[in-house]
C-alpha cells in the first residue's frame, strides 16, 4: 500500500474514533468492495479491527485494489454477481456499493447496470431483512438529481431526469433502487440509510474509464503528467464539486453508524463548486505541465451545474469536508506519479 493511502487511512480512522466500538469485531458485507470507494471502505474496516467479506464480480472493480488485504485473516474476497450472491454467515452491516458507475461502461452494459442496481439491491435487502442487520447502507448518486434546477441541491429536490434515454439506465436505476430501500424500510423495518454521493476523487481512481466527472480529475492529471492535450468538453463553464476520498469515506461511515437515523437520505460530498475549465488550468499548474487545453463536443444531457446542499449531513452527522480541492489534487498527483 502506498504511503499516501496509509496516511489517509490513518486520518480517516482518527476522525472515526468515536465509532470504533461499532466497527471492532463486527462483520461487514461490502458489495463492489474491489472498486474505488469499496476498497477504501474495506481498508478502514480492517484498520479499525472489523471483518470484511468483499463481494465483486470485477466488471468495473479491480482485484489490485484489495490485493494487500487478501492474506489478512479478517478479509475475504468473493468473486460473485451481486444479483445472485447468497450468504453463508451472519453480518452486522451490509454496504451495497456494487454498480457500473463510469458513463462509458454503463452505456456499453445497460442491462447489467440496471440489474446491479435493481436486482442486486433487492437481493441485498432480502439478506438484510432475513439477518436483521444493524444497518444497511446503499450508495446512491447525485445523478438522480439530473440537471438540477436548485443549486446547491437539497435531498428534497425531486430531480430533473429522463426515464428514456442513454443515461437513464444509471440515473433511473439508482432512483428505483432508492425506492426499493424505502419499501423494505417501510414494510420490513430494514434499517436503511442512503448516501447520495457527489463526485469523489483520490488514489485508486482508475484512468481507464474517464468519461464521467468523478474521473475527470484523474484524466486531467494523466494527460498533464504526460504533456498530452487536456480535453475539456463543451466550453468548460459547466461546474462540479469534487470531494476528496477521505471526506467521502468518513461521511459514509457516519451515515452507516450514527444511531436513530434509519430511513434517511443524505448528500455526501464537497460543496465548493469549480468550473471544469478552471479545474483543467489548475491541474496543468500543479503538475507543471506543458499540456494545452483542447475542446470537444459536450455529451448529450450533461448537467450544467452540480453541487450538494450539505445542511442535512451537518445536522444529522456533524459532517464537514476538510480537504480542499488543491490539497486533494496534490495528493492524487503524487500518487499517480508513483503509479
């Protein structure tokens, strides 16, 4: 494991010290655990004395993300489809992260994307219901808001999305999966919590699939480090708000473990907006690159702005992102230089 990741995990565990008794010696089922977010989640559980069964079919995750955990007696990797996976043991917590999130991946695999979020979510909820888990965390997405008409966007915003179109297989799958969670909470009292995740970046975010804004940062860094043209879609005036991985993972753990918030839906992210053109310029500056910015056509249905309203996260979780965009960029650049 790299020095940067080790330091970041130490920071996360320090920020979560008040929850240590809820993690130590507890058993966690993490679907999509070999992915970007999932692998960090697994690392923190192990670092804090918990046990993890990581389920991933490796359709978008990578075993290299959890390679350092494979010989740990408290970690088990199971290659399986989340739609069909059946448990052999009792779990305290279920964290359902399995999904095809990169735009280029889910456009090529629309049915698998729908299945992972719909059939996979139902399967995990059935397991949670039978086992009476302490809490069930579903990682939804800011994509459910679509091209939001309210910025910063609160959890009460109903969304401005299309049910019929290329992006609907992801957007609508997440929305329907949230509806599944709601139904199991109301009918069976499954203790669900839903995180609407905004664009997150950091070490381990791959450069293979870079057509979504969560990955635009690693795309820009890769291009800049290699002095290649930095590609910006549209005029670059569209905005996003980027959350560094440590802040995101802290928020997810707090949402999972905070008492008396079953049924809540909470935005987790960073609420500092930046124009994509300015992000490109900042990346070139921080990498001391000779790259030039080039412009390409904007993809269809691309939201103009995206920024979370974090008031609910502050009230329920005491959540506040601590890592600035520039600080997170510097860490990610250093990690990518070494990998």
